[in-house]
């Protein structure tokens, strides 16, 4: 993310943006034929969705490699669990804030409902620049955070996952720490029972960490998703967000009747940005531009994302094309614009300059409400984040299910299930947009709200 985007993010409040989106969808919903007779009850339930159900604010002391002690600030926001256990990622970033985490938790609840998976919404984050930490310091921080939130998570309570600057390895450290804590709690419980019933301290044998069975370990592992395969992760999870975005885009383009050799520009070249660029190219799109936090490259005849990534790993920078800024990428004359970085990159200042026909939101909250209105007025179709990037949480749900059942599905099986889910979700949102004569974002929120409201008791 470049300096311009940082300043834009600081000037906007992501939670206020989220609530503006909720308000817009609520106005459509309460006047729809299916809810008009229950308007008061619907409005009361909508009021519930303006507030997280729980906010955890934790401090994590970490011993640094030089022997000093550093205290890190972390959050976990459990927004809504009407449809199932809370679900949401953990991000490590110096600009993590409570309002950001609240917004992301809200959006995750909406996202799970749009994808029609049996999970709610949550989000976590630590204020840290992980690039400044050694691997050992990063592991201590990850384990410390897992210990801090362990009492409030679990397979049937809250299921964290990776997000910005967190990886399968970090999830592995966290799930290992979580399982160790649960073992220790079992020992502590046994000790209390023995002291209470026998009026004596437990034996040395009783104080040993108990062995867990394979099904018990698999069940506990389901508390975290996005893990490495060796830790119980799912096939296809690494590329699920990008692949799911492709499936959604293809479904919406078919509805719009857009065909031919379409061009695309992708802002953000992390895991999601790279994968969506790769899948777009492999599916016949011409990817003409990509960017990372340092800027981007523009290749009008098309670039190869895999070669671009290889060059970046070799030289530390994107190369092979005309140098452009992140701001310039957003204004390129392309068919498909794919923001895959952080929040609030499309604003009322630059939205009038967007020339794309379709915006595929692979980042969370990349478009402000003011920009939304401008893009809609300019007949630019915005495929909202809660639909476009829901492939990641959908395969996370598959991973959760596999762990709970002690199963491991093939990548082909996972991708087939993902394609079906994304196709159905895109179709539902499209139908809702036609029914309510509204934009795709509002339609997606309406679909999500209908499902959540029915689940709220």
C-alpha cells in the first residue's frame, strides 16, 4: 500500500463505511414485500447488527531476541454468531485499529451469510509490523496471542484464520499453542477434582499432560483454519480466495453479457492479488498491470503473473513494464479492475476517474460509500468484497468441516465444491439486484441480512 493509500485510510473510518452499507441495505430490506408486514421486528433486529457481541482487547508481552520485553496490543472482535460459530482472520499490521477490526468482523458475518456457510463473523489483529520481527519473535507473538484469546475461541465458538501478513505457519504455531493450553486445562481440571474429592494433591502421574486421541486433536485443530497441510489444512486453501473471485467474476460477466478478450488490472500482489491475476490470465483475460506496496507495472500487451512474481523474488521489485503508481493503476482503461490491497483505496476523489467496466473487490472494504455512489452512477458494476472474496472463507469452512469429521478432501473435490458455492452465491446476489433494482453491493447485503435476520432469535 503506498503513501497515498495510507493517508486515505487514516482519513476514513472503515466501521462507519460498514454501517453506511448496512443502512443502505436495511432501507431496501424493510420496504421489500417479504418483510413489510414485520417492519418493526426487522428494524429491531437490524439494530442488533450495529454492535459487536464481544470485543476482546489483549496485551501480549514478547521477549525479544536481544533480551528486552516488548508489549503488543491485540484485538478480537466477535461480531455476530446467529448462523454459527464466529469466523474471521487475524491480521498483523502497524495500522490495525479497533474500528478496522470491528468493520472486518461485520463484513465477515455478511460474507459467510452471502456464501451461505454455517458460520458467523469475527476478526482479529495485532498492531505490529511483522517485517521488523525475527522468525522466533514472530512465533512468540503468535503463540502469545493464541494464549490470550484461547478461552474465547474453539471449534463451536470462534474459528480464526490467516489475513494480512499472517500465514499457514503462523496458524500452525497458534493451533499448537491452543492445543497445549487445552491439555493444561484438562490437567488443571483433574487436579481440582482430586483435591476436592480426595482432599489431597494429585500424584505426579496425574500432573502429566494427557494424551489426546487423533479425533480429539483433529477437532481441536479445527479451531484454526488456513493451516499448512501437515497441521490439518485443506487442499486448495492457499489459492481459494483468488479462485473463488474468478468463479464469481465469470458468473457476473455472463449475466452482463461481457465477452471477448477482456483486460484486467490488479492492485496488490500478495497471495490474493497474485492468485487472482494468475487465474485471470489462465482463463483468457489479459492482465495488463499489477502493483504492490512500492508501485506497479503496466504492460498493455499483457504480462505473465508467474514471471512477474519470480522477478520480484529475485530482484525485490516488480519489473518488465512501464512503472506506474498505485493511484495510476486504479485509473487505467481496462475492463476489469481488481483492488486486492487494503481498505478505502477507491474514494470520492478518484472514483470519477475509474474507467473499468467492472470492479472486482478482492480486498476487504476497498470502496468507500461515496465512491460506490459515483461508480454506480457511472454504470460501473462493483462486485462487492462480501461476495467477490468469499472463496477464502468458504474453503476455510471446508477445512473446519474436514477437521471435525477427521477427513481430508482432494484439491479437485475442494475446487468443485467451491465453484458450485460461488456460482450459486453470485446468482443469488444478481437476482436480488434485479428484484430490488439496486447495485450488487446492496443486493449482497440484502441477501446476507435476510439470512441473518431469520437466524436471530
